[in-house]
């Protein structure tokens, strides 16, 4: 499969509007001059010549790097029993950052976890399968691997990168400019650069310098050490030992305060976001905070309890909210309807009523399906029928939304300028109960070219869109499951907060 740059690359003015002029002379004079200029402005460090808002990522020109950079990606891809990758989305999502870095001559130490190993190294959790895929996607770049992520073997391999020569040709590094707290972050980043007496930044439209090719070294699964998930400082320090700068591109793991996502930022400076991370934050945080309207949320999934936070947060932001999936039966029961053998969370009935009342108070349209597909058992070969939600027969369970609901959803979505979707409409893993989910996927795929921003945030709905072959028809498909959910709930992700531009959730 080819990389799809338009999907995974940030549409920031990084390459399109600006190219970088990399000036590698002693920058202290420029630094002094610029700080003089900036001291006239009320804000100590203002980039008024950049388009605003939103602020683009900042580029800093660095002196020759003697050390490699450390990139944390989420290469936690699904493998089959022969250790073949069954979905390489996350690897492809990491490519724009890796390519940018190696094209600029950087030596990159790449860290990730894979799966949840419990007790030290296990072959089925090694990152080996990822290496040839990276090699294919980064044609022309040398991609190596070490069977550890800390210690002597890593130090030796890191030293040998680029034939042991200085990484002197790498000259640019990007900083994500968070939409909130951006100036503070930039200032902090600037201070860090000053401490290091680094050369300064330039934004000029001239062609970038010829790209020398950097090198990539994949380190072994960081979770082979328990200290990773415990975020033990000694481990983080050891992880940081062979690198200089830290780039976190692992959005899917940003909700974990682990050694390789959080701890390491205390020992590597600056610590910045990669393109994948930035794009995820732009959509799941930025677009949600400042939406195009009408803005709709479609929330599905089997359990209401796992989506309460998302529904509550989104009710405060959207104009319409559509519900689907197993959780709708808790709402129906709360409204006094008979739901047969459908899944109900009895302890959430009050909450369901509160959410409906909350939406009403805010003037948000709260749209529940009007018909459902019911089955006589939870199985692919179950007997099924389409019924109104007022006529669910005893002993039958609802496993998908019905055709009338789908039509109503389509009609109500048609004028929306932004839609975020989290959670399937039914048990789409079984064909008999997949129509609602695929129908919503198709509707969104049709809206995207008409100018609607379509954001698919979170595990199962992403899997459904991929399975329907519609992934490239959406504005944004998140690489994060738990991470998207937490971000949509308004939580601070520790992996993001630790970066030099801490992004503060609402
Ligand atoms: C994921 O797949 O959800 C991420 O890679 C994080 O993995 P984890 O849930 O095992 O922390
Ligand atoms: Mg997870």
C-alpha cells in the first residue's frame, strides 16, 4: 500500500507556504538582534509575521546535532499468529514525521510499545515485523533494529549511526504550536533554545537545502521493562541516554504516563510533537473546540457507561447529537419503553434521563433511533426483524439501528458542516447487524467532498470505516482508541502535557 500523504500529513504551512532557510552560522548575533526587536512588542516573543490563528508549527534551526533524536511512535499494530501485520495504519501515520527527520539528515532512535507483554521479552511482542514495513515506506533510508531499548547495545548502535559521523546535516526541528497556551509554550521553547545557544529560526520562501538522508534505528518494545508502564525515572533516563531531542508522535499512547511517553521528556530537551500527534490534536481538540456549525456528534458503542464522559462533553459543544449502539436501550428503558432482552445498564437510567434533559436545556437536538433490528439471540445466524422502538418483542434483543433511523440520521446530518463519530451503531462485526454502522460511514463519506469536516475518533468506528473501505473518504481518522476518547472527554493527555507546548484541555 502506498502512503497517503494527504491523510497523514498536516496541512500546516510547513512545506506549502514556507520553506525553511537553514542558516548555520553563529547565531548569537541574530539572537541578540531579534530579542531586541521582540522586546519592543508587548509580548516578549511574537511571531506576528505568521498567519494567525491558528499558529503553525514553529521551526527552529539547530546547530549540528551530535546526538540522535528520539521519536516515540505508536507502532502497536495488530499481528496475526504468523506475526504478519494485519493493519499498518499506525506505521503509515508515523511516516511523515520520520521522513521529514531523515530527509533532513537526522539520526533517529525510534521507540514504541507493542501489545501488553507482562513479564519481560516475548517473541510475539517484538517490534521485528514493523522494521521491513518501515523500510518499504521509507525507501532509500537505512532502517536498523536493536533487540533492546536501553543499555550498551543501544548505545553502541546509536553511536554507529551515520557511520559514527556527527549528525551535522540535520538542521530543522518542528514544534507544535498548541492552540491554547501557545505563546507560553513558544516562549519556553525559545528559552530552551537560548540555553543551548542554538541558532535561530527563519521563514523564507526559498527551496529547502538538498536533503541528505538520515538513518533510523528501531529500538525494542519498551514494555519489555516493567519500569516503562510504572514510569520509573531511572528507566526514562536510560531511555533518553543516547538522544538529544524528543519528538512524540504516538498519539495512540498519549493517554499513558509511561517512561517513553512522559518520563523521558524530563531528560530530553526540547520535547516536541510530531506531525501525526499535531494532526490528531488539531482535529480532536482544535476542531471540536472551535467547530464549523452545525456541528454533530454521533456516539455509539455497546455500553453507555464508557461513553458518558464523551456524551456529556459533546453536548456542550454540538448542535445535534445522534446515539446508536447497545447504549440506546438504556435510554429507551429510561423513557419507560419495553426493550426485550436488549442490553440495559440499570444503574444508568437516571443518568440517561439527565443527559436528555441536559441536551434539551442547551437546545441541542438529541436524536435517538426510531426503529431497530432485533434478534432472537446474539449470533450471526440469529433470526432478525425490524421493529419500531415502541414494539420490541419480549425476549428479542436490539443489535443494530433500523432503516428508518438511518434515513432520519442521513437527513439530519445533511446540513452539518462538521461531524465527529465515535462508536458503532450496531454489532457490525456480524453482517446482519452492520447496516447501520456502514450506512453512517457511507453518509459521512458522501458529506466530506461537500465540505463537511468528518472526524472519526476512536477504535471501533475506525475499524468499521476501514472495513467499509471508506477510510480515505474522511477528513480525519484517529490512530488512537483510548487516547481519542480521553481527549474527547476533555481530559489532559499526559504524553501531550509533557511536551514543551502543554496543551490544556477545556
Ligand atoms: C492502543 O492500542 O490503545 C495504544 O497503543 C495504547 O496501548 P495500551 O492500551 O496497551 O496502553
Ligand atoms: Mg488501548
